[in-house]
């Protein structure tokens, strides 16, 4: 039987290995968020190790997510005046962006004839995964599908973000932060903090508010969408 500490150590080692590879081969496909899970999946399949054992062994890493979330309050406190000064722009932009994301996702899925389960499950895709799972369950979606779409949204947002910033010469920290927070959630926030503290703060506020706003839109629009699909 493999000791639990093995899973924790191998996960950390794979992550640092992925970072080393990414330094030599920059890009989304070679980023740690892609390479690390792929290497872990291959390891579990080759050694025929149950995922339940892996999840139990890496439990401390999951607990650190709460610490990281709370730590976001530090830059928020430092830059509260910046957020308070722009609260109208933030609230309006995120409300509009969330609505557009929900409607465009639903219309695209419907147009591709993917079925009602997919149409409903895609609604929370721009919400941070823990909230997205609960929201998906509450509106009748399939959480696993929601998680898949949510992860794809994160990856695409992180990949396209720098290109959009460069293409449209976006320089304001609030614009950059909201783009990453709305479009790529937690991964986008990590990317935004690499750009600057103001960008990271705006992104962290954005992805938290986006979750709240999207819940409201979902509860309002889901009955309408279901009635249309019947």
C-alpha cells in the first residue's frame, strides 16, 4: 500500500517539474496547470492507484485553498480606496459581462444542439468552481459538466488575456484586473497579480463579485431558459 505522504510529495515534485518545463517552453500547453494534472493522471493510471487514495493523501493542499482565499483580503485592504473609488464601474461592468457570458454560453450550446443538460450546466461556467458546482446542482445542471466548462473558461481566459491586452493596448489596472477576474477566475487573478498589485486586487474583487452576480442571473434566467427549451 502506497503511503499518503507519497501522493503529497509527488504532486509537489510534478508541479516544480512542470514549472521548469514551462520556463523552457512558455505557453498554455506547457503551463503547470496543464502539465501537472496530466503527469499525475498518467502516474495513477500506470501504477493503477485509486483516485480516492490520491485525494486523501493531498488533502492538505486542498486546505491551503482556504488560506489563499483569505490572503486575498490583504491586497484588498491595501487598495480599498482604489476599489471604493471605482465601485460603480466595477458593479456595472461585471453585471453586464456576467449577463453576456451567460447568454452567449447558453445560445452557443443551444445552437450546437448539445442538449438541455449542457445548456443549463454551462450557465455557471464563469463562476469559481466551488460556487459553480453548488449553483449547477441548484438549477438542475450536471456539476461535472459545469466543472469542465469552468476549467476550459479559465484556461482560455489566461491564454487569451495577454493577447487581448496587447492587441487593444489596455493599460488601466482596473480594466486588466476585471478582465482576468471575470474571464479566468482564480487562475486569472494569479495572472493579474503577476502584472501588478492593483490589477490583482481588481481581479480578486471581480471574480468574487462575478460569482454573486452570476448566481442572481442564473436564478432569474434559468426558468426562462427551461421554458424555452421545452
